[in-house]
């Protein structure tokens, strides 16, 4: 039986395939697909105000008005960082320079971070701009890569968001590359719009993290 590795957790391919089917096909109106993945936003490679609303499609809905204004204050620095030439391609092919550049996006959290904004919300905004390169982060993904036994990115007091995300990106890249045919097969379950293998990994990591934390195993999003 094929087993998929997600940080410190393992999931059988058969179970991952079932989870992907539930999320992508079997529960219309209950999961973030296709709403999040097809949301037009600003229709450009840059973040616009429209893109800030996309996070509610992954159920980031706490204090929406303060969250909007907090994220709005990050548009200019995030767009400047997104324009770095090394932010290109897909995560499975990303060079160390590209991983460095993507991690730098999260440095906005190290400099006068607005109240109510952390890595989850920033990731869900910027992932839509580069869906094959930038993973989605939330507390369930964090459990896979940081919170569980044998997690590859254990917590370190005082570490910056940029430094944490750089190590996390490398760990996600490793899981993506080592099992790329399986992630491509899971991505192909999406009936349209297409999703990247990385987005398929995001979905399965989110479900695996739920199970690892002993939380409800239902296909809805969570901050």
C-alpha cells in the first residue's frame, strides 16, 4: 500500500484519495473548492483589495472588518516582495533562491505585524497569486510539520516568521517531490478548475492534521 508523508504524519494513498474526492467532488457548497480556487480576485499577478476577501472562502471569518484593514496595510510590501524575479515556477522545481524569496514574503509578519494577522491569513492571500509555488498554511498544516511527533520543523523560541517559513517550505517541497506522481493523480480528481499538485498536498495535509489533533473529520475549512 502506498503511503504519503506529510511532515511527521503518514496517510495511506487510499485514504488520501477518499479525502480528495470528498473535498473536490462530493461536497459541493461545503468545501473551499472550487470557490477559493476559481475566485477571480484582482485578475492580476499582484495582490489587490479584491484578493483579501478570498480568505473567507477557506473559512477565515473571524473579525472580518479588522482583518480586511490589517491585510490591506500589507498589500504594498507583499506586492514588492512578489515582484522579486526568483518568485517563479512551481514548488517541486523551486531553487534555494526561490525558497528564500518565498520565505521573505512572510517577513511582513516580523515588521510591525498588524493585529489579528499571522501566517495563516497571509498564506491564504498569497497562495492564490502563485498556486503552484506557495503552500497554504493553517493550524492543521502546522500540526503536520511542527506540532506532531517527529515533525521536521520543531518549534524554536524567538525564530522569525521568515526563518520558520523557509524551513517549512523546504519540508513541504521534500514531501511534494518525493511523491509527485501521487500528488498529480490526486490533483487530477478536481473536475475544474484545475489545481496544482501542491494544492492537493495542502488539502490532504489539512485533513491529516485534523485527524492528528483528534478534531472533527468533516470537509470544511478552518483558520
